[in-house]
C-alpha cells in the first residue's frame, strides 16, 4: 500500500511540475496567443508560488555550499535545472506525506465509527444476555 501511495505521489508531482515548468518556459520564452494569455499568466503565477518553498530551501542550501547557487535572470529556467528537479522531489515528498496523513485520518475515523457502533445505546447493555426469545415473568405451570 505504501508503494502505491509513493507512485501516486510521484505521478502527481511529475504532472504538476511538468505543467507549471512547461507553462513557465512557454509563457516566458515563446508566448501565448492573446486568447490564452490570461490562463498562461495565471498558471505562471501559481507555478512560481509553488516554487517558492523549495526555492527558499535551495537558496539556503546554496548559501552554505551544499548545492550550486542560483544563476541567471533571463533564462532562469534553463540555467537552474537542479532547482526544478529539487522542486519535483520536494513535491513528491509533500504529496506522499499528504497521502499518508489522509490514510491515517481515514483509519482513525473508521476505528472511531466502529467503536461507536459497538457501544451500548443510552448506557444499556451492548448485547442481550441469554435467550432473547424468553420473555419476563414467572414460569408457566402446566
């Protein structure tokens, strides 16, 4: 089950990274027709917002010499492939942690529901003891 969640996380992160990175490249280097310009612009801003958390980590790691520092302004996307690979891996981890957390929440919710169904109603006995067909009262004499 964990392998399935990991594969789904990789797929989600790959699709998101590809869409946002591809859009950023297309928008900044090629351009969109005027009818699609607003959509491309919106995707560009969302992609850049999603690149901020891993970008900040990358910048910090670059300042201490663990990874190469960021280069370029005009061709930022082409000059920093490591950052985009790091973004992809970052969001694989985020998507996987979200999937694990979601599974854990569902398991707790299901366990709580099962416990509530087994609980006695109104403080009474959860199960009937003895023969449920026998009614109260004195035994009949024949």
